C-alpha cells in the first residue's frame, strides 16, 4: 500500500502523549521522518520529562521508521528555531510542521491568575508562532533560491476557541487566535508553496479525560473518540494530495470531519443619530442574527449566547 508521506520530514510539537503522539506515529507509518518535540510537562505545563518523547521515537524506530527527540519549549523563540534547524540538519529538510503542544489552566475569568493567563497564551499562541516563523523563514529562503516547496503547517485550535466554552477564557482566546493566525498565514505563505491549515479537534486524551462531556466515558466511546482520528486527517493534510487545501479550520470529532466556516457578516442596519433610538434597530438585528454556536458548532441559545429577541 502506498505511503502518502513517503520521504517527507515532519516536526510535531507536543508529540509525547495524546493527539501529538498519534500525529507522530501515523506520519511515521505513512513514511515521514519525524522530529518528536515534547518538553514533557504535566497538563498544566509544569515540570519536564523527555521520556514520553523518547518512547514515541522508540516506537517509530521499532516500526522501521526514522525519528529523533527534541525537548525544546515551543514558547521559547530560540528553542523553536533549534527544532527547525534540527530537522534540516538531521533529515536534510523540512516539509511538515504540526503545532500541537498545549496545556490547560481552566478557571472562571474572575478566578484566573495572571500566571494562568500568561502560561496558556505563551504555550498555545506564541508556541504556534515561533516554530511557524522559523519554518516560514526556511521555506521562503528556499523559494528565493529557486527551490520548490510543497510544505505544510497544521495548527491546533479547539471548539473552545471557535465556538466558546465556559471556564476557558485563556485557552479559548489562544485557540481563537490560532485560527486567525492560520487564515492570515495561509494568505502570506501561499506564494512560497506552503499551505496552512488548522484543526479544531475533540478527542479523549489525558487533557480532556476529566472535562464535562468526557469524564465517565466507557471504553467503547473512548475508542470512538480516540486521538488517532485526529491524526488521520492530519496525515492527509500533510501529504502532497492536499496541495490545494489552505486557510481552513477542520472540526474533527471521532470519524466526523467538517469545515468550520469563519466569521461572516450577518444582518446589518443603519445606526440612528441618537443612541437613545437604538433599541428597535438592535431588536431587528437580533431577530435576524443566528445564535452563537454551541461546542458542537450548531446554533444554540443559552446563558451568555445571544437570543433572537431582546
């Protein structure tokens, strides 16, 4: 059977466990050489341990593939460059960057500390920018030298970021930023032979196991919601077959894959001269506007989500 990523070189951040681990293993099974990045901290970002990344490398090598460990912190701009350099120096190039590393520090906004905010924003948002920046510099320089690229950046957003979820203002803001980063980066890099896409995955992992909707899942449902399904679509997006797909956010939950369509202008009206006359104008707009989506991406009204009437 043909391997759709044969000979391609990939970096996967946060690849020691969960979705990132499945990304690395599936890419390797499809013929890619993989830099397995993972600082090895816990779900909140504390600590460091290279053994999860090393175990993934050993699994890849056990299946006859090629992989190396990278223990860099994705939120460290210099470390992000080092992982790109490592891919090029070890395997002779770079074709695929999967920005997957992430942490959770869930709090209601009024209970969230500055450190909770900063840590999550740094790992997710800066941790997407740094590796992407250095990879983009590498591909742009190749293009300017007359070399052709068929390269991929695949970022990781979340339903929390594109639809919203209580208790995750830090995480959701970072993930919404990643979705916007994806769309704009796709515009900027298309002329250099680079596609940029984004996942908004829902999967049963150590980071979601205790969250509402995941806690208490039976084994059969856990399997159906396993991270391997996220890696499945990712491996295709990383392949040459996906050359014409860019600037999209893919909502993936189990075997279901869909495209989350970005903000579109809804109903409009002309503002009154006096703000005291705004009520009927706003009532008309609200009666025509779709409710904000629920966590499944479907129209839903509820606390904090605008109703049809005011």
